[in-house]
C-alpha cells in the first residue's frame, strides 16, 4: 500500500471511483453525496485537490471519465498546459451530471453549465455510467429498469433502451463502440447494437440532431415518465415520429388525437381517418399503430395499478419489501438492516454486484428512512 487518501467523512462509503485518462487524477464519489478529486502525480497529495459537497442528493452511486480530453494553452502563472477532462456521475437522486476537471496540480472541478450539465430522465437511482470509446456518447443504467444514451455535447437523451425486468446495475461499451452491454438484477445481460458493423471503424454517427443508431429499443420509451393517458397532442405527434410514421402527423393533429383518444383508437376509427386503406404497406402501418396502442393501454393500466405504491428504491433489493430500517453497505446500496446482516453472515459480497465488499459495517440511511415514512404517511 503506497498511501491512504483522506475522505474525511465517517459516515461515507465509496460506491465508485475512476481514474482520468492520463492517470493523473482519481475521482471519488461517496454515499453521502460528495465528489472528491485526488492528484496522483509526483506530489504525494493525501487530501483532495477539490471537493464538491453536494454532487448528488442521497449519494453518488457511479463515476466515469470520458476518454477524450482537450489541452489548453499554457496558463499565465507558468503552470504549463492544462488538460480538461469530461467526467460523468450518477446518483441516488436519479440524475446524471457532467463535470469538467482541469488536470494540472491546481486541479479544479467545474460543473458543466445547465442545462447540459444535469441530465434528467431516469426515475430511480443511476447505478452505472460509461462513456463511448470516442467520448461523446454516454450510457447510464438505472433502477428504473432502463438504459439511456445521452449526447453529452447538447445534453440530450437520444435513446431509451428497454428489455430488463429489474434494476439495470451495469453498462459497458465494446472497444470499437459497436456494442453496448447492460447487466441487470434480473440475472440477464443484453447486448445492444449501437453502430452498424460497416461503420464501426470510421467516424461516429452525427448525433447533433438527437439521432442514434440503435436497432432494438422501443420507440415510445422516450415518454416513460408519464402514462399515455396524460399525453397532450404534441406527445402523440412525437410518438408517431418515433415510430417512423411521421406521414400521419397531420391527420392525428387535425383530429386532435391526444393521449386519452389514442388509447381508444380501434381499427374502424383508423379507417375513418383514411389510414391503411390503399396499399399493403399502409395496412401494415395501421396494424402497427393498433399494436402500439395496445401496448400503451397495458402500460397505462399498470401505471394506474401502481399509483399509491412506493417507489422501487424504497424496497430492499434482498427481500423486495419496503425498508423500515434502511442501512448503507460498503457497496453504496441501501438494504433492510436484518436482511443485509443475514446476507453478510453467509457471504461478504454485494447482493447487487456480487463483488467482495471491503468491510461489512452498516451505516444508517436516515434520509431514506425519513423519505419512506413521509411517503407511506401520504398514501395511507
């Protein structure tokens, strides 16, 4: 062991840490929401060069660096050229945040200015973030069972990948950036094709218009945050565009089809709108609209059933019941105290990552406990 870095937080565990591309900086995220940077150059810094005390509410769960960095001109004070790295963090607050980090001996952490620096869309803990090998595309995995792809230059979510039945705990890009793998607590790994094989060795696709080449994701997933029953007409028009049926936008707009009307669509109504009456291709479009409407109706029904239930992050990952005495383990996740104690009595590993934990001490998650109590009181 060469040195011990001073976190200076008796209640914190370290869910994630990452090295800058040149190895000069170690970025550390804590379960108490802090983000610290340590220099690993010739100067033996044991205390952080920079500290962001409120990087994420309720805790930082994952950190990652982009492999791309820019080198500015020499600074006026003679410190030499400065490297600026792009980093991303995910938190228990369901947010993904972007940071610029200057990589000389006077390193500084600078949040990327809003709105591009705070990426919203997930509805549960962000458990893993990874940059594409070429640096511009970012993948995030969450407890909401989805993976999101972000264009970090414009701060836009360009795709939502669905397929897992439980928490998505990890993501990783292949070396050439052609594939993205996602791992889940449902005991499955899904391989997503991000770029076609014939272009994987060339320049990355142009994402400036919010496009991404993903073959297997559900187009309507971009509106996961609300059920179709609450969609406005504009949401329905975007849904059609996502399905690749943009030619019917004017018809839907003229007939003022919003979310509730969309859920009531049936075959005869679509024929009244002159959709799918001529060619076999158009009939296929009509059948697809009906099929997607059925899926939306099922999702809306499930949403109504879930109303009043507690968020998924309030459940213990081991017992799948609401936590009454949540504690944070060394892996950075929260569990019911009795359940994780029993787990550790059998194996000193994380129930979510299966990796060996550095210790089995448990820290009370008082904030989460208060949130659970408040939520339960509001629905009784």
